[in-house]
């Protein structure tokens, strides 16, 4: 991994230059990707490094968001702190709430810990509509970003750079934390908590502290979210926010340092692109998660790192050829699967079914062609492409296995 520092510098340089490279819509998506990456990194500290799976991390994201909005409204709208420092309020609120919730949650481990975190998050979500002074009811709480330090913070570019700086600083702090004795103990908590307890460490206090630090960075991410949209609603406390960060982190690779960040950014970008193209984009996200967990259990980044650390020994050209053949085969199978899913979605949609009269099924326009639902051709086309792609993948895998046997 000797090229990692260079790759990191290039990535940071691209992120700095991004406002001059993309449109406003894509820059707004980039802000969401940065926030999702930071939130996933906070979750990765708890789950990947310390081995504690939380199903309720949206609670700390949400309290950070509301804390930042209230801080923006303090002193008649002047703000509790200058605008660039407001994420500190979200982080402090997340830290305090993480200490309180972590004290109770970390008294248990495994599935019991996960259920306690879920229960606490759902309790907060259920109370939020009734605590209108804090959460603003259904309308939520809104505010405005105030100028500070000679920066107006009224443009999308200003918000992007504010989010970028806080995300990079937070990820840097998380990396430094992973190198501290406490960060190393977190790994011990994941691998063998009983041994740590035998060595004299207070595992409950250690787990509570790791939980609180994770909640602190989740609170910073929530504060950046509320500063971006200049509002907070108790929707940010809903369970699907917790679900999304779990899925994104595992897709990226929860046990690789930057895996959760890359997974969160990629899946946020995927949602931004596909949500305008199809109604069933959430189904595709679920399918991607299932496939990654079945065939790439370390996550996308985890598998990549493992391949770089343990090369196959086939040579660069042959390895690249194998990867390309697999990608082409998977693309063919994916196109067939997408065709079938989109065709079924249109056939089963209420709008289409309302147009079916007297047993006449209108043609369905899909991929620049009209398909008859009662004809064999659309089903044969989709299933055929899917079958061809799977057959090609199987063929490539068998050839790779045969080469390995011959080398052995």
C-alpha cells in the first residue's frame, strides 16, 4: 500500500477542485456524500473497530442536527458560535447523549446490545413529535446560516467547503484515535473482551467511551446536515437513517478504515442518480447489499485491500483480463436483471393497470423500445441476458480455478 498517501493526496485535491468541475446539482450531491461518509465513519468506529453493532445510530445524528439548529437560532439568530464552529455543538451534544445511552447499552453485548440501541432510538423518535419545544413538531426547526469570518455562507460553494473541511478533519481525528492506546483497546474489545477483562481492564467503561466518541462524530455529521439544509425535522431520527448507515458501512467494508466512508459516499451517489430514474431504487440498494454480503463479505474496499495485500501471482496483465471479463459478464447479467425489474414495476404499477381495459394490455416503453406485456419477447430478452451473464461469470470462475490448480 505504498501508493496510499499519493492516492489520498490526489483524492483531496479533486475534492478541493470539485466546485469548478461539476454542476450545482452534483455539488449538492457531493455535500450529501461527505456527510454520509462522516456518519458512516462514526458508525465504523463503533462497529468495525470495537465490534458493537448499533441499530440506532440515527439518534445521535439527529440530536446533533437539532443542537446545531438551536445553536444557530441562539441570541436572536446571531448564533451560539460562529457558523464554522457550530458543528462543535452537534459533536458535544452527541458526546453527552452517547455517554448516557452508551452506559446502558454497553451493559450487554451482541444482539442484546443491538436491540437496546434500537429501542433507545425508537423511544427518542416516538417522543420527538410531542416535545415540540425541542423538535418543533411536524414542521421541525428552521434557521439561517449567518456570515462569519468574512464568509457569507449563503452559497453552495461555501457550504461545500465547510462540510469538506469538517469531514476531512473528523476523519483525520478518527485515524489518529485508531493509533492511540485507547483505539488499540477498542480492537481488543472486538476480538476478545473476556481477555481484556481478565487483564484488568474495565470493559464496560471502555465500551461506553467508544460509544460516546462514535456518537460525537455522528453528531457532527448531523450538525453539518442541518447547516446544509438550514432546518431539522424529527425525520432524521427515523430507523431508515440507522439502516442506511449500517448498509453503507458494510458495503464499503466496515473493518477497513476508509471502507465505511467510501461505502457511504458511493451509495449516496447511487441513490442521487437512480432516484430520478426509477421508483424502485431502494430495491436496487437492497440487492447490492445482499450480493456484496454473499460474494464480497469484506465489503468492496475490504476485498480490494485484501487482493492488493495478497496478489494472486498470475501477473498484472492476466489479473486485469480476469477482472475485465468478470465485469463485462456481470454487466450483462445486471442489465438483464434491471430490465426484468423495471418491466415488472411498470406492469404492476397502478397507473398502468388503470389503462388496461377490455383485456387489452398497452405496450410498455422501456429502453427506447415498446414491449408487449403478453408477448414472450420481453421476458425472453431479460431472462436471456441474465442467463448469459451468469454463464459467462461461471465460465471465468472455472478458468481461474483451473489455472490455480495447474499452478499448485
